[in-house]
């Protein structure tokens, strides 16, 4: 791939940035030679090309993964041998931090400092964490009635389709690839069509680390055609999906036709509950970071702020004063905190939702407009007040740097408001009363709840959704379990074979 801005952004060992597909351990063009543009969200300009795969290419990738799995070249390695290879991948990711960070920043519009510190660091630690689990994979012996002996093996499922969205390409792919690989599976990865670059670098890293040919494959291209074909492929044994609730439901229906296991981390619309007894300065910092991180393109963002009524006007005033001073602009600038949205389509969606809220009578406390910064997809951080709970901008996931603020009077009301949407991915509580924090957290419909902070994530701690936010978990040993099947083996000791 020839880049026009800047030339060294994704160049690296083995030139994975050439934009080809990675199938069966070989870099190759799409079967029909088609390519698609890579566009920088910071400028709106084309910066390169990657292969636009066909369904025939997906078939080839699945066939390569199936052949590799059936051969046992990976699945029958000891888990410790697989762990050593994943540990080498971790080391290589650390060595290529700048390359990965630049690719993520160029592709998604992430501030470069965050891409280095958060995205690359978290992704690398996932490979390290699952490598550590690989030294302890085992089964169980079960006590049984009668003269029998039973044990339970944990085995890989087979070929895994890993489908990831545009907002955290590196982290969300690693949260699937690492546990799938350590469990002994083979993988076909389909990254989001808008953000394919880091997936190609990871393919190069895994090959250099020693992952055998065919065990990991990458197909880049349009999500609808390729994703549907991959999910429904009869030789795919499990699907791991992250994306919107609407597309996740569609993909789950396709997977259901062949009864394959399906895990999904879907949309979110988290409430952040700010009680009057919270330490206000720390709480405000948490509130801001919860909704502007990654320009609000975060399934576990905190776009709904619920404020105990005595603090309502005070908090709105502080946010109005503070947000215009949060560094906003070019993601290549080391000081930038809020960069552009990832695509022109996402910018249009966010702007339209805010415009409809304004037209319906909501009060725009700050922001509420696009920013003309060199042709990029920028939207100013926005705070909206005086909105009813059934307003679109409250009830639906905006997926941009937009915060709605609602007052509440009682703990019961706060819990009811927090649980009032169809989503249940994340939630937050800001309070100095730890008894209250425990009490409220136990009643929130969410896969993860943060107290006096936000996005406190670790590879060992699982997260995932309830309700319309999906099922299954990312991270932790819980995620690895979803890439394994149990196989019970029972001996009749009365008629067993002689030694």
C-alpha cells in the first residue's frame, strides 16, 4: 500500500501495510484485484488502499483455517507451546508500538498519545495475559457414583470468525484473537471496512512470532457481504462479534441457522450517576473523560449523566466552562484529547441527532456544532440539558462526544433512570459513600460498573452486555471459556480394558 499521509505511518517489518489479504500464511491480492480506499478522519483525504475481498476470498480463508485446525499444527500443540508463541507476539507488539499507534491514529482518528498509551498497551497486554493462562490449561476429574471414573477435557471449538468494529480495531480484535488462539482455535478475522490497518500489522506480527500458516487469516472488505458470508459459512464453528445491536442481531440470526456458538458485545448507552456527596472535582474529570474518550465512539462510554438535583445547575455550569478548554483537534498532536469522528457517516449521524434534540426543545449547554478543521470529521464536545427520558438523544446510542444531563431526587429514581434503556453494557457511580455504591451497583443492569472512575479495564476482568448489549464476555478467563468446548470421558471400571 502506498501512503500519501504520512509515508512512514504503517510501514514495518515484512511490509504488511501493502494492503493485501493474509490467507494461509500468504499475502495476496483480492481474487478479482479490487481495492478500497483508506481515508484519514483527520483530513477526509485518501491515505492508501487495501484489498477489497470477495466471498471467494472468504471461502479461501475459511478453508485455510479449517485445514490448519484439522491438521493439528496448532490445536494439538501443548498449551504451553502456544503460550510461548503468544508471548513472542506480545514482545513484538511492544517493539512495534509506534507503528501500531500511528496506524490506529491514522485509521480511526485517535489522538496519537492515547493510541500509544491505551490502545497498543491494552492490546499487547491481552496477548500477555492469555499467554499466562496457557501455562495452566487443564481439565477436571469428577467424582462419580458407581464404579466409574470420569474426567472433563476442555478442547478448542475449531474455526473462529472474529468480526470487529471501527472504534477500537486493535483492542477489540486482540480481545478475540488472543483467547481464541491460546485455546487452540484457528481464526479468520474480518476488521471493519473503515479501519483495516492494524489487523494487517497483527497478521505480520503473529506470523513472525511463529503462528503456523493458516491459523490466523485476515480478509478486508465490505462488512455486509463479507460478514454475512463468513458468519453463515458451514465451516466456521464459532462467531465472536462486536458491533451495533442491530447488526449483531442480524448476524446472530445467520449464525443460528447452523447452530454455531455466537458471542456478541453490542451497543451501549451507559448511565453515570453523580451523587451529591461525591468529590466534585474528581467526579467532573470522570464525567468528561467518560463521554469524550475516543470522541465518544466507545460502546462503554458514559453519555448519560444523572446528577442529584442539588448539584444539577452547578455541574452544568462547570461543564460549560471546562469543555471548551479540553484540547480538541489534530490527532497527530501529542496534546490532543478529542480528535475527529472515524468517518463522514458517523459525523452526519451525530450532527443529525443533536439537531433533532435542539429542534425538540433541548438546551445545548455547550458545543452542538461541527468544527471546520482541515476537512476532517470533527464535532465539538456537546452537553445537552432539559431533555425528557424518552428523547431520542437519551434513549438511543449517539456514539459521539455528546452528553445528556438529567437530574434525580432519590436513589430509587437514579436506579430507575439508569436502567430505563434497552442497553446494559456499562454503568458508573460517583459517590463518597461506599455502602451506597455497593447497594446501587447491585441493582444496575450492566455487565460492568465502575465506582469513582470510568473505563477501568484490565485483561483479567471480564466485561460484556446484558439485555440488548449482547451476551458472552470479553477479557478474563471467562472469555477464553467461550472459545472452548467440554468433552466428558467416562470409564466403566468394572469392564474396562486391562492394563
